[in-house]
């Protein structure tokens, strides 16, 4: 189960990397608007919650992923909380997923 979670986190972080490099999305608003579009979600509430949890303004650039990994991890954790709640989070698996992404 944990290996599956690590791989899932690695894939999701790869998606975040693509959002930054391929789509030039580097704010909470930009990322979540693509990840959770209005047609499927309450995007405004999603953005507000991730912003509140991270302390990052929705329109503030998060930074370059490899230079500001902690900020990107905070956004990833906040999005995981928004999607799944807190009871199923494995923070060590999330960190391991980030490490594997660098390889």
C-alpha cells in the first residue's frame, strides 16, 4: 500500500512539475483552475482552502519547483487534504515521492 502511495505522489508531483514547465502555471489559482475546473468542482473554494492552508496568496508565484521545493510540497499537501481529508495522509510517503521525482 505504501509503495503505491509513494508512486502516486511521485506521479502527482510530476504533474505539478509539468504544470510549471509545460503550462507555465505557477500560482495556486492557475494550478487549481486547471486541476479542478469549475465544471467539476467548486474551484473558488478549493483555491481559498489551499491558500489558507499554505499561507500563500492565490496569485503569488510559488517559485521554481527545484529552488522552492517546500512551497510546492505545501501546495501538494494542501491539495491532498482538499481531495482526501487528513486521515489517509502519509507524510513520509509524500516526502519519498518528492525524492523519487528528483531522480
